[in-house]
C-alpha cells in the first residue's frame, strides 16, 4: 500500500484511490432515495469557508499519528503531522505535494487522483466524478460512502458527519485491497482565518533552511 494512502487522506486527505461494489446493493440509487440528506451534506461542505482541526490517523496496522488539518475553500488543504512523523501534505489548486522528510522524498500528484479530491472543487457534489454508493444514519452520524465514478474498484471513502451539530467528524479511506485508514477530527473550528502561507509548498531542495 502506498505511503500516500497511509497518509490519509485527501486529501490523507487526501490520498490514494476511491471500493465500491456490493455495499450499495440494498439501494440502487442512494442519492435519489436520500435526496434530503445528500443536499444536507453538499450544503454543509459548500458553505464552509475554512476549517481547522486536530486529527488522529489510525493506520491499517493499528499504528497512529496525530497532527493538524487546515482546509480552505475551494481548493486548499494541509495535513501537518506531529513528531515523530515527518510527513507534510499540501494541496493547492490542482497539485498535491507530499513530503516525507525522513526519507528525504517529495512527490506530487493531481488532486483528482486523491479520494478527497472532490472536496477541492469549486462546487462540491456527491455525483459526477464521484458516485454515492451508500448513505446511512448510524450512532448519531450520517455516513456517506463514495467511489470514483470512472474507476469504482480503486477503493472507497466514507465521510462521517455528526448529526448535532452537523459537521464533518471523520473519514475512512479503504484501498483496493481492503486496508482502511481512518482520520478522526477533534476541536473542529470552521470559518476561521487561515494564513495563505499554510498552503504554499516549498521544496527543501531549493530551500536549504527547511532541511532537517
């Protein structure tokens, strides 16, 4: 499994592909059958101007990592991992930069290649590039399962929103082999001022002061 997918997102936020299949067998078209809930999710996401939160990432092997998530509509996101992890993920526009300082590696990918990439579009929809395969109320949460429309076998992402108040609380990325990476949010703040510098990636190759 790729390190990008382990990093979560996204987006961890970011990353990897979206496993579709039989989960939606009970309802042929969850979006049509649950139009009110779909609208609730879309309105919430499109209404966000920014979001800041702490996160805990639970990897498939049971290990955990913590850090800070920054999200600014429409197309910016940053995952800043706490030590001892040396990971940094920044999405700005069409590009996602992934830095592993420990391995001294920097990788780039298109936001459209990430499972949370649809959150980085001007207008978020649970349709089009993604397909809603399951929508359910469970334990005080509204959970939406999504796959990439053009390649549904490349994994899935489950977004979970608390009902009261209605807000994004966690997501789970499941890769094609069934390995799940879960990211839980805490101390969520919305519509906060975020410095634009947070979303500027500087490659240590060209900025020696950033090397460590």
